C-alpha cells in the first residue's frame, strides 16, 4: 500500500514488505493513527494488507515505548559494545536504591532520565551483564542478622 522500493515482496494479504526489515515509519504511524481512532486490529490489518499480529505488535511496541519506531532487532557482532559510564552510573545508583529493580525497569529509567533514547538504550541482557560482571552484583539476597 505504501512502499515504493523495488525489492519489496507481496504477502498473502496483498501488503508489501521488505524481508527482514520493519515496516516503514509512515506505515507504522498510519496503523497507530487508525488504532487511536478506534479501529480494531482486524479492520486495520485488512486496510494495510498485513496480518492482525503485525498490527498488534506495532501497537504493543507503541504502548510499551511511546514511540512509533520499531524495536531494534538484535545487535550485530559478537562482542558486547562498551557501555558508557553514565549508563553504568545510573544502573549502579538504581541497584543500590532498589536492589530488586529489573533490567527492563532499568531500561525505562535510562530513557526517562534522558541518559539514553530507545535507539541507544542497552539491551536487557547487556544490563544484566553490567550488573553481574562490571558491578559484580549478584541477584542473591543477603539478609543481615543472626540465623
């Protein structure tokens, strides 16, 4: 419906897609606008020529992140990129304040505090590695007092 690239393929519903690539931003925004206008996922899917699951995923990412940009798909390369010090500092401070904070909560905190944006926020596994390897914190709870 919206694509103009020559290498696109047509899915079974008649929608165009570029294999392995997220839908373009303007198509994602179209889907989100219809959702905001009260359209159901099936009606949107029929309009844009994609399956309901695709529509649901785009809406879900928007509801989680507040952004119409797609989630990052993996991290090319085998080695973990060096996490910048301000990110490590926020992770450390938050883990000290609330030891039970999860990696996904840390992601939200990093974005909310403008330390990162959704394109640069570390993956959950990267945050877990920072906590365990770099900060040498374990998830084990230690209780003080006599046994």
